[in-house]
């Protein structure tokens, strides 16, 4: 019984752990931000290596500042555009 009275407070004390201080949390956050930045840089470099600049296509401007009409690409066959149901008028 005495052993249990001594062991219970020791077990409770061992279960408690200190929260990380500001420096530890800051270092962890800084490492996460740096890892994300490196991943973004690698992704950008990969797209640039594939020729994808991320810019909109450049259209030639005709005389008078007119931009020639560009025909839109058709929707994929998996897309089924529909009109909304007619309103009841209420």
C-alpha cells in the first residue's frame, strides 16, 4: 500500500512533460517554411525545364491594336454542360 502511495505521484510526475519554449517552436516553424520553399523552388525549376513558363500565350496584335480572335478549345467529352432547370416563376 505504501509502495502504491509513492509510485502514483512518481508516475504522474513522469507523465507530465514540458511544453516547447518559443525558441524550439520558432526553429521548428523555420525548418518547415524552409522545406516548403525548397519544394516550391524545385517545382518551379521542373516546370521551367519542361518549357512551362506559367505565362499566358502571347497573341500577335494586328494593325490598329486589334487582337485576332482565338477559337476556344472544346470541352472534354467527360464534361456535360447543362442548363439549370426552368424557374417556376414564384
